[in-house]
C-alpha cells in the first residue's frame, strides 16, 4: 500500500492508496515521490495527475504514524509538496470525497486542481491544537483570499468543493468535474500539457487585503474570545497575517516554527490525547475488530420517562424504527409529547427541518403490549431504578424476545450481572448507561456483564457510533466508571464546606480550572435528592465511610435544587442563575460549630486538587481492578459526560501532566488533614507504583 503508478496516453496517473483515507504515511510519500521522478524521466509523459483511491483524495497525515519518527522521515510532506511544485511537467491534483489537512496542502502544491462536486475540503489541524504545518496557512489565502482562508483554518470545518469553486476570484479549483473525476482530470491534464510552461505555482500568487490591520485586529479579538484556553486558533490568525505581510519563504518558516511550538503545549497534547482516546475507546482488548456482529434494524425502549424518551430520540435521529413500551397509555402519551416538543424546539432554532421531524416521528410507534416488541433486535430498558421492577421486566423480555435479541439495561446503579441472571440468556444482556439528557450527552457507558457475549459488545459499540455516542466499556461495579469516581469528588466537596469554603467559592475555583460547572451548581441542576438516596444506602452498606452531613441537611430542608426552586443556591422562578444563599451559609456555619471545626481559609489550588485528585485516586483503583481497560477510557468518560475541561485532557492526562510523583506527594499532604479522610488519600497501589517508577497513566 502506498501509491500506484500508471500511464494513460501522455498522462501519468499517481494514485494515493493507503486505506481508509489515503493518509500520507511514509510508504505513501516514498512511492508518490518515486512516481513523480518516474513520470519526469519518461519522455512519453507530458503531465501528471495525482489522485486518491477509494473513499478519499487524502485525509492528511497518517494517524497511525502520528508522533513517530516515520511521520517526519524524508520525503516529508514539505519536500513532497516542493517536488510537485518544482516539477517541470504540469501536475494536476484530482480531488474527490475527502481533501483535508495534509491532503489539501499536497493539492496546493500542484499546478492545477480539479475537483468532484461534494468534496469535503478542510484544514482541520486546529481541532487537535495545531495550525496547518505544510504550507496550508501560506497557500490557502493565496487561492481563496485572506478572509475565507482564515475562516476555514480557524474553524477547521469542511466546506464543499462546489461552494468554494463558486466564490468570486477563487483560484483553488480550476474546474469542477461532473462525472468521472479521473477521466476529467486526465483530459484537463492533456490540455494544460499543450500550454507552454512555466505552470502556475500557488507560492507565486499575489495575496492582499484592503484593510489588513483593522481586519486582523478584529479577527484576533474575535478568535481570542472564542478560543478561551486554546492557543492554536489565535496562532492561525498570526500565521495567516504572516502570509500577507511576509515573503513566502519567511511565512513558511513562521508557520513551521509556530506548528512545532504548538506541538509541545499541554493543550495540544490534551487534544491529541482526546482525539486518539476517542478512537481507542471503541477497541476492546479481547474483542477482535472482525468479531461478527448482530443486525440491529429495529429497537424497542421500555419506559417512556426522562431517559426512555431521550434514548428513543437517538435511534430515530439515526433513522432506526423505535417502539416504546409503557405500563399506561398516559405515560406513553407524555413520552411522545416530550419527544415531539424537543424536536419542535430544534425546528424553531433552525437546527432541524420540518420534513425531517415528520420522518423521525413516523419511525416511532408505541405499545402497552410486549408482543409488539418481540421482533426487535435491541431492547433498552429504562424503567424505575428498583431491582424488583427490573426483575419483572427482564423475566418478561426473556420469555417474549426473539432469540439473539440484545437485552440492554440503562440502570445507573444496579448490578448488571444480577439483572442478566433474571434471564436464561445472560450472554445477550448488557448495560447501556446513557447520560441525561440522553439525546444530547455524548457519553455512553457500555457495561460488560460477566457473561456478556463478545458479539453483543461489538454490536453495541457499532450501534453507539451510529447514534453518535462516545462509547466506553466499563466492568460491573457500583457506579461504573463515571459515577463511582464522582462519589469521591462529591465527598471532598462536602468536606471543603465543613472546613471553611462556601459552595460558591468551591464552584468558582473549579470553574476557573475549566470545568463546565462546579459540584454544587451541578448538584442543583441534577437534583440533590439523587445523591441523598445513594448516601442513605451507603450509610447501611459502608458504615465506616465518612460523608459530610451538609448535603443531607440541605435535602432535609427540601432544597433539592433547581426543580424545587432552591438548593445550594437560591433561584428566581423561571431563571437558572445561581444566587448564593444566606440560609445555606448559615446552615453550614451551624453545622461546623456542632462538629467543632474552626473554619480556615482554603486556597483555590487546594480546592481544585482535592477534587481532581479524588477522581484520579479512585480512577487508579478502577484501572487496577480492570473495570476500565485503559486510562484514556476514563478520560473519555470525564470529557464527554462530566464537563472535565478538554484542554486538560481528562483527569488521568492532567495527573500525568503534573507528574505522578507530585500527585502522590500532594495526596500525602491531604491525608494529614484531620478533617479529611486519611484512608482515602492513601495512593492507590497502581498510582503509587507508577509514581515510584516515574511512569504515567497514559
Ligand atoms: P422516570 O421515572 O423518568 O421514567 C421511568 C419510566 O418507566 C416511567 O415512565 C414509568 O412509567 C416506566 N415504567 C416503570 N415500570 C415499568 C414497567 N414495568 N414497564 C414499563 N414501563 C415502566 O425514570 P428515568 O429517570 O427515566 O430513569 C430510568 C432508568 O434510567 C433508571 O434505571 C435510572 O437509574 C436510569 N438513569 C437515569 C438517569 C437520569 O439522569 N434520570 C441517568 C442515567 C440512567
């Protein structure tokens, strides 16, 4: 695999061939360079066409080689582009389907570009914390103008070839080819071969802007405001400005230096970690990628409440028919009305077209009768969180569902093995733990029971992709990955109140660190009664585990959060603004006095590290127990389900960035605090071992 060479008439055709998207890996680069040399040496060849086999022209760098010495070995992308640009025979890039990143930069090195309509054209490097590094910032403005190019580079979003080709004055595409793009490109190449040289090089094109200083000042301010904690978007502006203000070679040098400097930033490392973590999450160590999968063409959802409705929407959005089953018609009617209301809101916001809404609703049917769901390929249970209710449902499913149907539970706390044991087909039972609102949140924890079959897991991971979720496999334990960790985080938040913090002080510190929401605002949003119910259970199951009583006292006042109009904060009816509550502060002070704690001033640094390292220590246990198979899975759970700041890459990536030795030292300090839980702060054995060996989680 690399690049193919053939001659058609007087045109040499070089076809990138490195599935799935013709990534510009080492072998491909070598073979492309050899192809160019061969074509130059062949007197019968008068022009060269570069194209891509299969589903893409090229998606850019080969992610399999990312960061390895091979990725920069010669011929690197820059030398390859120079080879095309300096080629004495005209080079035509024939792009189609996908032309992104290094793929687009390569095409910009050709003398001419022709495109199939519908080609996705993008420079998406900013999404992994970089700027384009092979001339994209210096050549794209020369063919599309400064403003269009900068928009594309800063957003990283794809634009269709025909849209770009219709822009006045654009020089990106010489021709849009309807029909077979290669045939069209060969004909075009034969035409240009007849023209006298030299053939146009993008590096020689003029670039200008009527009011450059004002424009770049404005762009920089806009981008700074939006980019917040990420340095790359502002660097994109700087690099495009360099294109305008520097000579081409100086601009290239500036781009290269900026690219290399960004590569070393923690934000870039975090984004790359998340990018690869997402891909890695779908791979399960003992489930081969070619595991045969079950067909999922029809889905049933049991329970049309908060979760059931959202879960159903995911499948409707993906074009799969869904039957919802409930105990009473009123519950079904309510569930369907909520789904419709959610879709209507999307139509109002212009995010969904009315005909799409109608098509999705047409895929939804309802029933009170199990016989109507018997033929479903996948059934997801989202009924009350009580083992007795789950038992009834799963025993019935076992009786009625067709053989081979996947039986999934959305339970958030119950034992999936026990649920599977209610059936005579535990191999078909799996947990599918969605997060609320289920139609919005990206995260799906796939809970693997002791007996869950490999093909069931493989099928669920595929269907998760189809409904655009980030699926992470978790073993069975209380709270699975995410909620088991958040319990320790909540415990620490409670201790911080006892020791001297206010809820607002804790939330502010955590939000400054980058979390979408601090623990107390989060509690008010989700409902403080949920944690209360869990703690009541814990007081019986784990009498030695200490919890701050503050959250219980709050619930005893009926302050469950936004839904009761008051929680850790006060709320004005109809609004979501959290207003610090005098009453809650007095409640906390009274409690401190009762337990004899003298309040002290606690720094933001201590707040953040007690909360984040509580996640890390529990996560290390989760890893060691094999509940999660890799550290990046834990990070994906926190990035996609719990609002952990993306620019920090997740709790494990963050701990690594601090150095595990330092993490352990800090935990030891926390353990010495008489008001904290010293036993919890004993570093998990895996963490202690990695720290002692100077290793990291990721
Ligand atoms: P809910 O109370 O809003 O909805 C439950 C629905 O199930 C109700 O409409 C009820 O009529 C129906 N139901 C109860 N027993 C039934 C039966 N035997 N047959 C058919 N329908 C029945 O509850 P919610 O919040 O939707 O939770 C459902 C499940 O999802 C629970 O297991 C919960 O732990 C889990 N979960 C909830 C999350 C949340 O944030 N609410 C998040 C993740 C999981």
